[in-house]
C-alpha cells in the first residue's frame, strides 16, 4: 500500500432534525419521475418507498448520513456513502445504470439542485513531473499481486474487444492488442513507442507476434519491474525495452506510437503537451494509435467543472477527455489529425464485469494482501459504476488513428 492520502471524508455535520428531513425530501424529489426501471428504497426507520415502474432494484439506506452526503456532494457523496457502508443494494451495477439512465431528466426537473452540485470546482491543477509520479503511484503501485487477482493472464488493464458472449477475457484482450497493431500496420521494420505500457501486454504482442522493436514508457515502478520480467521470460529482451520515464522527458524518434488508455490520467491541461510530444516522436509518414475513454461532447463542459468521486478516490489527477477536446488539442499543438475512429466502448461493460467478478472470486486473497473493508467497498463501487457507465453509454471508448 502506498502512502498517498486515502482517507474517506466524514459525512457533513448534522444540523438538527430539520436538515435530515430536508435532505430526505431532496432525495425523494430527485427520484420522483424515475424512468426505465423501478427502485424500492428501505429507509433507516424501516419504511419503504417505491419509485418508477418496471424491473425493480432494491436499495437499503442504513444511516441518515447517506442523505447528508448525497444532498451536499451529489454523486461523490453517493460513492463516499457506499464506501462507508451506509447503504446496500442487491445489484450495484443495475442500480448505477438506473441512475445514469435518469441523470439527464433529473437535472432538467431540478435545475437549481444541479447548479448547486456543479458549483463545486474540480481541482484541475497542472500535473508536473513529481505530481504525475505520485498520482500513478496511488493507483498502479497498489501492488502487482492485487492486479494479478483482478486481471486476466495478459495483465491488460483496458477495454477488451469481444466477438461473442462468454468468450474468455484473455482472448478478447489479445484481440484488442492485435487490433492496435493492425491499425499501426506494424512489422519487423518498425520501432514503436508505447506511452503508458502497463505490465507489458502490448509490448509482448507487438514484439513477439509482429516482430517490431518496442520501447515502453511507464511511471510505475511496479509495472516496470513486472513488464521487464515478462519480456525476459518470453525471450524478447532484445526487441522490447521498458523505461520508467515521463513522456515529456523522453527523447527519440519512432515509426509508430501506441497509447492505450493512458491519456485519461494526465489531466486536461496536458492534452496539448501529449499530442505535441507524439508529433515530435513520429518520423515522417509515422502513425499513432491512441485508445482512450471519452465523455460525450454534450456533457464535457459540465463534467470538467465538477468534482468527481473517481478522481478523488481511485485515479487522482484524471480527467476523461471528449472527442472535441482532443481534436482541439491535437490541432493546436501538433500537425497531427485524426484519420479514423473505431468505437469499442460497447465492450467495456463486459470487461469491467469480468474484472469485478474476478475481484470478488478472489476476495479472501485480496484481504490477505492487507486491503481493508473500506478499500474493498471503494473498488467494488468503482468497478460497478464504470460497468454501468459504459452499459448505458454514459461513457465511450475509442481507438483513434492519427497521422500528419
């Protein structure tokens, strides 16, 4: 476990019974008019409330602190309250999907509440080199043993591409990696730079199956150690090199660039720096393939201004881009342009569902590694909420091919 702050914020202080009644009434008004599903809510006093119609999700609110958190902190408070054990639900992804499907209509019904929740500024500071390393350490250096329990044998921590239901995750991840290689038209004459190389899965495919020379960059010492070990075991040390280095400090030229779901981690202010670096690295005629999670453009301005539970408790410093934001950053900082876009987000819900099932199947081993109940509930909420976000297309994921 690293030493970056993981403390859960306490619930807002109680302000008498009136505040509790007002907070509960805000919840009821927000749920009034629920569509595309039904919610049965058991309140702390044991009474039941029903909202919507159709397939029902059952929610049990165990503490009135739930109302104070949600009323003052919105979705961030919802996640904090789950981590604190203040509510339970029988099907967490289904509950979150119901909320995502109704989020737009709820904002339209309660514009003043929406404006209040949006007024909380996002701490979107520029990420210097030291801050970037601390942010990566917070998430990716939790320990290779933890990620081995959750991920498949390829150790790939990004959206897979499935061809049929029930397909092994490893097969779907290898398909995704090969798609990136094919989009780059990789061959033995290529030297490809991977920005954000993870535990080496792309390097193993690009070097082992396509014969390319690979240089991978990561800021995670845990990732670098395991990636080098896996490359050596595969007998590819002469074709793949892993460097613990920030892309902003790296120097070199390459025929191809790959970056798979790294862009979300750098923060909005670094988007132009990222594409300027890609432009600098690429030789004439070079090609880059960037896979990234995307926020739909119509929600981006609101999202980028708002506090975010995942940023605070899972990925500090992150900000998911929109396609429009990336297009603008690319044009302003480089001579690159988007040649093609391939949407793969439809596969992310199944990917996250697999990770969450593997996490819970190995929960005794997770706890044996020293992760406490608060951590378990944080990661359960993270995986379930993300599954629901992609299942409802609240979030997207795309592979972008860029050339000059």
